[in-house]
């Protein structure tokens, strides 16, 4: 019996590689290398989690010697890169993931970066604190640089999920930079990892993080944040930090003694450890890129990565010009925002908005059972001249009365309001749809008329609540039906039964100063496609013009006049 138990424990140990055994992968570099080579190659998530667990164990193990711990940590960090990149690509390429899958991937990516960041941070502090670590001082510039970059990734991935910095990340990052200043290696260029395309220094890596944070206003998609992160890798030569303030040059500053990021220079306090810089060179670079993109040059040839598309690159460049401008030339708010508290009804998604506008347009006198008579009611009218109580009772069992409050409608409390939109703090735990670019319908709680809104800003305050900024379109939406004027070519007894000619519901927006436009499902869009319009306009035919804006599940496009 004991032999059988021993065999069972032995088999179980094969599936728990971090058990306390003689062949513990953290025992030596050789055992760690062998363990990494035996990880299941076909499962990136499982391998990444295994290395993340190993890094966590190493961070919590105080018995390792400095030499062994440093070598093991650097090995595990370097071997995790390909796996981490695989999970990052999966996350960024699947913006429509359900919340559980998104949460699992995000926590896996963030968890590994956290272990790397805190491990290198602890190593830097230990070497700086101990006097018998002179043999390891040559590694301080490299591990400080790696620590700075890891903290930068933590801040980036919190931005990707619209979370505040938290966890004293800024304070730890500032302390690392001050260590680099004290050691005199802030501008010492080195190759952080073997696969990097170019060298960098602690100063350029630190300022890279500062510039990425300045671009964060809660309005960028995760893909745009990642794209900007990649662009900044090629712009390191455009930045330099200064300790002395020059009011004629510097327009941004960061306080190394506080737990927050960079800000525009207003009234600098000379008694604080401030570092200053100017964005003049990068703004000039952005102007050159804007001109080249408008002239039709491809983003790849301009060094904006191979997978970047021209429209999104131009949009991001113009956005950065506003975010990185000086205090005097920064973009002003279009309208003053006033604090207020009032209830509004909110529905999301094109089909839900269409249904709510249809319900709002239904006359109050219309029966909840519909506008026509049931055939049994019609028989009663023909025979008796009225509808009998027996028939009324029978019909009432066949129909479900209309529910006044639709399950598609939520109730929000708006906290501020301007001419162009609202701000609200809402419960967001079960709102997978609440993302930048989401299309919503919004109206005052006691009103009947719906307006179209778009989620422009999102900041998750905690696991349960989010701060949301909604821009409302000036035009009042009207329900319209678009009939396709083309035929599928497949008919049965002279009738087209393919469903191609079924009408499509859309939201018609009558332009006050500009052209009319429609909000449609993207699946129905084709440039120049002609539709016959019923319900919202005197025009009988329109063609779809240039797209104005689009996001998941909707497309706002110009409606051009077509002579019938």
C-alpha cells in the first residue's frame, strides 16, 4: 500500500513543477533552463502562468543568494517575452471579448509585468543598500532600466483597462529614476533586451512613460494606446529632461516627490525635485507626419509600424498634437460643464435605440396588443357588432401586455452636464458593452425624445463603478427604413425570396448646417450604395457617402441625394 502511495505522489509531482523536490527549477540556472525547455510549447497561456508563478516564488524567497537570484530572475524574465507578446496580441486583437475572457487575459499579462517590476525593484534597492555587493554593481544600470520599463508597462496596462495608476506605481518609478541620477547613469545607453531594435537609457525610458501618460485622457482605444507605445520607441531622441526651469522653453514637468505623473507647467515650486522638458521637437515631428499622411504616404514608410492604417494614424497624430501642446495653445473645452444631478434613461446598441424610438413614437392611445383586431375579435364584430367578454378574455391570455419599463433601458444619475454631453458615475461590473465608442440612446427620465450619445471617456474607479463621459449629437434621431434597390438575382415564381430586399432600420439625422446623415449597421454599408428611404425624409432615394465615424456595431455615414 505504501508503494502505491509513493507512486501516486511521484506522478502528482510531475504536474506540480514547483514542489519542493531535488530538481526544483529555482535551484540553479541549469535546472531552470531545463525546466523552461520542457514547458508545453503549444499552450502560451499555461507556459506564461508557469513562469509568472516561478518569478513570484523567487520574489518571495529570501534564502537565495544575490548572485543566484539575479541570474535566475534575468533568465526567467528573458524567457517570458515571447509568451507575454503572444498574450498581448490576443488581448489587443480581440476587443469584443466577453468580460471573463478579457479579465483572465488582462490579469495574466499584468501579473507577469508586476512580478518582473517588483523583482527588479527589490534587486536594485538591495544592491544599493548592501555594502558587500560591489561585484553586482555593474548590473545596476541594466536592472534599473529593466525595472523602469516594467513599471511603464504596468502603467500602460492600467491605462488599457481605464484604471487609475494606484499601488504607488508613480512613486516607485520616480525613486528608480532618482537612483539612476544618483548613480550617474541616466543617459547611459544600453540594449535592454537582446531582441530590442535599438538601445535606450534610463532617461529616455522614463520620459517615454511620461509622454504616454500625457496622452492618456481616457478616450483612446487599447489598440491606440499600444500603437502610441510603439511609436514612442522611435522618438526617444526628441526628449531630454532638465533640472532647471526655463519659462521660454519648458512646458511640462514631473515632481519626483509625489505619487502622480507629469503635468503642464504652471507655477513651478523650486523647492521640489521637479524635472522639466519641452515638446517642441515632437510637435514638429507630428506636424511632418500629419502632412505626409494627408499626402497619401503609408504609415509603414513613415516609421509608424507596418500594421498601422492611415486613417487611424492620422487621427492619433492629430490627437497627440492637442494633448502634447503647450499650456497657451492647448485645446479648450467646447462648452462649460456644470455640476448637476438628474436621472436619465440610457439604452445601448443600434437595435435597442431603434426599438426605444419606435416605442416613443407609438401614440399613447394605441392598444398594447397592437393596432389591428384579432381574427376572433373581427368575427365577433361581424356577428354581434361588438367584441364579447369571452373573446376578450381568450385574447388576453394569448397576448402579454406591454411592459412600460423596457429591460433594455438603464437609469443613470448624471453628475455634470454641458451643451455637448454628460458625465456620470455608473455601476459597471456587469456592463461588458461599456467601452470607448459605444453607441447609446439617452433622454431625460421624464422626457419622450431620445438623443444619440457616444461614450468618449472612460475611467474605471474600482471593480464596481466607472466614470463615463458621453458626447451627445446635436441632431435629433428619426427612425427610417432603408430599402435596397438592388436584387439578388435569385427569384422563385418571380419573387425574390433571398431576404436581400428586406428593409433595414436606421437612425436618420437631419443636418442643421451640413448634409443629412444616417446611423446604420456596418454590415449594410457600401460606398455609393443606393437605398429607397421610407419614414424620415421627403427624399425618396439616397446613396451612402463618406463615413463620418464608426465603432463596434454602428456606422455614421453621410446620406447623399440621388435623383429618382
